[in-house]
DNA sequence: TAGATTGTTAATCGATTAACAATC
DNA sequence: TAGATTGTTAATCGATTAACAATC
């Protein structure tokens, strides 16, 4: 099976969330590509292509089986597995993410579990955010190795994020969810997913300026 | 001048941040497209095209004047103007964004200022987050009209976000920075910028699954 | 001048959309 | 059967990259 591209993965996630939302409102057995396309404002052909890419087959005149679609996406994207992760940076944003990760409707339903929080700030170490005690950075590497953790979430200031990244990679981390507003350098087998929130401001400011 | 596309705006923002970061470390008068390209891992031609799109001209054998580049981007993207905005939803994420918006190194340097926070939750109303007092939703519309606010930041649960959006649009808002994990419907003159953080999880989970 | 860098045109690449036969 | 929907191939569109003459 060919490796799925980023845009496809993102659309699959949207389909998945849409179906979860729709079935929560009212149960439904099947859905057509046109219905999905309309709800998400994209082309129906695109939807069929994407669903085809995860091995799904629709039924002529009926559409796709909702349960099958959800199951296929869940398996293809890996939501059926459990990913333990560490959060680096116990600031406001870290706290917000941790709050989401905690309950079942949050990140947990995609398999993500934060098992520890680390920070350099002495005033934060020992404190609690969302059930977890903030630990000093020096305990980071041993814990990652001991629990074979492969994902780290970065919510620290830009200045220290590259140095931290190097340490995380050395410790064995294979994916970094980067909320620091900076570009990170990593080996080719490590994935960095950037969530540079302020990038969105460019579009907003430009629109409001017009 | 042709309207700039989203990808171009996002890259311009990256150039801007990169230059801010680099000049903070050590002052520099000029920079080449190759230097920018290498730092951000993109093609040098792309950089020259983008800078050309904001009216900049480089100098043969020298590159671009750093100050000129920053100034042109700042003006083109509208960072030199001031945008008053309201934050809807006084939860963890709202608090995190507000914390960023407060100080000078945060959103303020892009012209964004949050002037009020609203929430439906009675236990939150009257409380303070980052210097601002949380206000009840019914005060939202009058305030938006009175101060001619054109931007709203949405950090509320998905269930109520469409209804809130309709009210915001009626009140006169022209751009919505949407952190709710849901698709919003708005008139064509209103911009919605989605920051669906969990979309990033699709890429991460897929990578870790391999 | 020689050489590095720009600016621009052309070529490539990939993603989206259109068309339509196959299917239920 | 008739008609709606899929799955696939072809066409379009846009974005990225390559090539190279012009410039300082």
C-alpha cells in the first residue's frame, strides 16, 4: 500500500470527526460521498478517492457504510492503538492541551495519552496540572527510555526548543508535536508536526486589512 | 495587485519570524534567498518569488535588505495596524491564547489585541483571566458594535460554535479564528481561519503506526 | 572583470475537478 | 428496469522546481 500523503490524512481525519458528530446527533447506516463533500465543502470525487485509498468500497445507489468508514479510518490512521507521550513545557498552552488529553472526548479517543509533564522552571516543578505532577527535565530521558515513549509534545519557548528536541531524539522519540514557533531540525526518521498558531494570523490580518 | 494566496501568506509569516529571530541573535543588514530557503527547508526560487510578490527587489550578489523585507511583509500582511478582537470561551485554551496575546512578544506584535472575554458558564463570569474580566454572552453583541470589532477568537465546544458564529456575524465580525473542532458556515465576506489542532494527530498517529 | 545572486520563463510535479461507464 | 451513486480515467489547475540570462 502506498504511503498516504499529508493532505489525505488530514481529510480522513475530517471525515472521521464529521461522522462522529453526525452519528451522535442521529444514527445513520450509510452516507454518500456527496453528503460528506457538502458538509466539508469539498469535491465528492475527492471523498471517493480518499475513501478508496483506505480500501473502502461504496455501494452503488446507497453510498458508504458509516461504521465501515469509521473503522477503516481508525485503523489506517492508527487511532486503535495507544500512544504514550510526554509534554514538555508546563505553561498555559501545555495546560490547555493536557486538559483536552485527559477526558474521553479529547485526544484519548485518538489513542493519545500524556503520561508525564516536564519543565525547567523551578516554581512549576512539583506542582500539578490536570492530575499530573510537573517533573524536572533531568528525569525526562530516563522516563522516555523506561516506557519506550515515541511521542513528545513541545510547548516551550522557541529559544530552547532545538536543544530539547536533540535530547528527545537521543532519548528515542520518533515524533514531535511542535507548538513552539520555530523550525526544528531532526533526523529523517523523526516526524515533526508543526502547529505554529501565529501563522494563522497572517491570513487573518491580511483579510482584515483589505 | 493580485490577491495573495494562503500558502504565500503563510510563508511570508515564516520569513518574517525567521528574520526577527535571526536579527535578535545578531544584527545583519542583508540576507540571500538561499539563506532563508535553507533555514526553512524550502526552495530559494520560492523565496524570491514570494518576496517579489510583496514588491521587494533584491540586489545582485548581495541579496535582500533585511529591514526592507521586514517592513514590506509587515505592511503587506497588515501587522502595522491594530486589530481589536474578542475571545469567546474562557476555558483552558482561551486562557492560553490570552496569555500569549498579552505581552509584547506575543500576538500584540502582529497587531492583535484581545479586548474582552465572553463565556456562558456562570461559574466563570466575573472571574479574571490575564487581566480581563469574563463577561456574559449577552454583552457580546453590544460591545462588538460599540467598538466596531471585526475579529473573534472561538475557543468554545463544537456544539455551540455555529450558533455563536451566527451571532458574531450579525454583530458585524468579519473574521473568525476558529479553535473549535468543527466546520463553520459563514457569508462569503467573512473569513474563517480554522486551527483544528487534532487534525495534526492524524499525521502523528499514522507515522507512529508505521 | 569575475562571480555570486537575482528575476523570470519554462518544465515538472502533484492535487483537484470533470466526465462517464460500471454498478447496485 | 430506471436512476442514483460509485470508481476510474482524463483534463485542468495551481504550486513547486529547474534553467539561465540579467544584474550588481
